[in-house]
C-alpha cells in the first residue's frame, strides 16, 4: 500500500514526467492547411512557429487571406491539442497509484 510519503513521491515523479513531456512536445510539429494556399505549422504545445503562403494566396484580398489563415491555424491547433491531451493523459495514467479497494484512478484519464 502506498503511504503518504509514497504518494508524495509518485506525485513528484508525475510532475517531472509532465514537464519532460511538455518539453518534448515543443519539438513535435503539426500542420494545418487551407487548400493549397496556406499552411500553418504549430508545436504540439499549440505554439505557432510558421505560416506559409503560396504565390496565389499572396494575391488574395485581406478578407480571403484572413479566412484561409484562420482555417489553417484552427486545423493546426486542433491537431496540436489532440496530441497534447493524449500525451499528458498518458503521463497522468502512468503516475496514478493503484489503491486497494478503489477503482484505478488512472482510468479517469482514458
């Protein structure tokens, strides 16, 4: 059975793993696109790192260009959010202790 000291140790270990995962996710890149016109590159921590426009997009009026950038950005951020949530849930599941007589707390993060 896990005592308070063991629980504190497990929580500290989970914190360290979560921080390491966040750092690793800074190097994971995802891409969102709006047709062939705009591509947005984001980290899995939802930080936009690059916006790319093809030559045709450079001729768009402001409203059309804005719409394409928004579509591509939202697509990239949704992919980033999905990866981030899955990775952080895996860390949480791994860190949760199994307490006898209670359902596994790690199942809360599935």
